[in-house]
C-alpha cells in the first residue's frame, strides 16, 4: 500500500512538470526558476540561438528559441502603445479642462435664416447672441450647428463653423453676431421653414492672449484608449 501511494505521488508530480512545460512550449518559451545569466542575455550553444529575457508579468526569466528580432519587435510595439496611451491621456485631460472653460461662454439665443437677393444665391446666416461669463476676452468662437425638422426630428445638416469676432467680447459683455455660413459644406442646399429647429453649441474658444480652448477628445479616442489600456496595462 505504501509503495502504491509513493508511486501515485511520483506520477502526479511528473504530470504537473509535464503540463507546465507543455504550457510554456505553447507560448514559445521555457521557464527557468534559477538563472545565472544576466537579463536580456543572448546566447548560442552551437545550435539555434537562445535569448534570455525577463517576463513582464511575473518577473521570472525565460529562454526562447524565437529570434531576437521578434522579441525586439514586440518590445517596440509595446513602447509605441504606451506612448500613445500617454498622449491620449494628456489630450483627454486638456479636453476636460477646455470643457469647463467653454461653459463660461453662453449662447442666449440662436437663429438660422436665409438672406435673399435678386442677383445672388440665398446666403445662409446664423444669428447668435453670446454672453461672456469668463474672466478673459473672447476673440473667436467655434460652433457646431444642427438643423432638424420639427415633427420628425430628421437632421437636415450637422456642421461646424467659426466666427472671428470683429471686436473682442469683454468679460461680462453680451453681443449679437451675424455669421455667414460656408455654403460649400451644405448649408446652401438646406431648405428651411419658420419651424425648423436650430441647435448650436460651442466647441472651441480663442482668447486675446492667444490661448485656444477646444474640446478635442472624441468617443473614438476614448474607445482607442480603453482598448490600449486593457491590452498593455490592465
């Protein structure tokens, strides 16, 4: 009975060792618990080249028969991804800061209409009233405008436009601006009625000291950031 128990224990240990080696071979490398060679050491034992490297997850060392160039390619890909994550995080932080500044300038009224003349095509015009609740002078405003039908809510046009203010809008001041819209992006093709709904939001500001606040972090940027972080950090 004792002999049978001893044999069973030995067989179990052998299965564990074999499974661990199989798992490592599937990953293309072999785990070494006690390594006397330095990290990232390239070695050739008169056969296939062997490359020792530290695992990024558990810190143990492995050797691989895969080529050195494959390892360097993967490391370069990881570094590129980490740099992109850093840039996306920075842009997201700047965008969040810009959003707070954009809320300080209010659109109190917005209208869209066509200016007709006998000798020229109708000119699409946005009439927007701005109130500056910030502590700096506004010199330019970037808008996003959308025209929709009143009953169905069908979008007639959804586009961006900019207004360079003829004079800076001082802190606490309010003014009305007539903005000629770029008809080449589709505003001229829109047929509107008195009931057409015109929604406008501010997506960017330019100030007298040269600072520009723009909310430039999109949903696609967030998806890209989440994907990279899940693969390379989480």
